[in-house]
C-alpha cells in the first residue's frame, strides 16, 4: 500500500467510513499494520518519518475540527481557515436596543428606529500542542506503535481546544462587565441558585446547557423533588437515581442537559487537574453563541533526536478562543470542592 492509499484509509478510519472494496470494519484492520511497516526499524523510521507525519497530519486535520464542532457547536461558533487567513466572526447587534425601545416608548413619544446589524471582529490564533517521545527499543519490541501515537495525537489536540475554551470561560468569572445575576459563588451546591442561573440564561435563547467537569457534577447529586425536612428524608427523581447508578453522575438538571468537560491530570502524580473542578458554566442554546473558536491552518509536526537515540515528536495546532458577551451566560463556583487546578 502506498502513502496516498494509507493516508486515505487514515481519513476514512477517522470518519468511520470505507472506500470501495472495504468495509468500516476492514478499514481499521488494513490500516493497523501500515505505520509499523514504515517504522519497523530505526533506519526505516528515519527514512519514512515524513511520510508517517503526513499520514498523522491528514488524520488529525480530519478528526479534530469535527470533534470540536460536534462537542461545542451547541454553544460555540467554530470556524476553520487556511494558514495565514484572518478568522472573522459576527456579533449580532440591536436586540438589547430593541428591548429598551419596547419598554421606553410612550403613547405620544418619538419612535426610535434601529437595525439588527452585525459587527465583525477578528479572533487571533496561537499555537497549542505537546510532545511525544518515541523509544526505538520499545518500538522495535512492539511495546509502542505508531497507530497508538496517531490516536494519542488527535485526542490530545481535541482536548487542548476544550482546555482553551475552559480557560476563557473561567477567566470571565471576575470580569467587571459580568452582571451579579450571572454568577454564583457558594460553599456548597445550591439547587435554587443553579435554577435561578439557568432561568436567567434561558431568557437569551431557546434553552440552556450546563458545561461542567465531573467533580462539579458529582457534587450536584440527585435533585430533591421534596427537600429533606425534620424527620423526613428527601424525595429524588428516579431518573437521577438511575443515571447515578449507570454512570455515576446525573445528566440533566430540571430539564437542562449537563455536558461534562473531559477531566485529566497535568502529570503522572495525579494531583493537579487540567480543568478547574469548582466551576460550572450555564450557556444558552439557540441564541447568540457565547464562545468563538478559530482553527487556523494544518497540524504541524517537528522532530528532535535525543542523545539516547529516542525521538521527540512535537505537535501543535493554531487555535484562538474569544468570548464577546457576558450578559447571556452564567458561572457557578462551588468552593467546597477541593481545588486541584493550578493556572499555567
């Protein structure tokens, strides 16, 4: 199989599709051994590494934008552009003015006119990525393989976008332009406070979602239909109990879906998390998108050979994240959850 065919198979595998003469099941099987044929020895890898990188880039560039759009499009506007191109987003104007207009006009007043215009703005991009070390002895022994490397790279690049979105949302908690009704800081989870936050956000869209890490969702627990009283235990929704039984977490709060932010650790000590566990974000659906995500150009790969003959592969992708509104979404901070997040 030549490089062009291998690249096409990698893209099909990423999309869970199949070319002519293949099935979805046989694509993965056919692709599995190809990287190893190109890197069966140190010399083979050094000779073929740029072909291998080209296959990895093709798969990553196919997978990452689709995964980001699939996960974030409900509350984020995601755009992909070529290298060096400007990423322009439009901010809707006029709706707030319309509300003021409707409440301020008197019976004989002078009527103001307004336009539901759009204002364009540019989102600057920057590089995010990481590095993977390949130990040639482990590669030759079969303990490491290039197929696994491809999977790790695409997953890591997707997760890096989640991380940058979370950073932008988290930084908005102390924004001076954020209304008091759009944030809550408490030493426990209060269902009434969350319900109030959701109600505020819903007024700016068709609905709302709660975007939160697993620690925050775990602290929410089942929502009491009948609160605990003296001598009386609380009554909880059977759906919440079933969801906790099956997944460990509730997945809906009073009709509002909960989307978990993927959580992980910054190193192998499993102490510091890469997502702030104390913060949850209530975001509108169907109205003005809160977050703008820009993906510029292709995935880039460089390599460096170490003195011990191992190879470091550095991967990065240029992305940009912006938030242009503060009034149509909310933040809940639960300080009772152990803080394991350290800002970079």
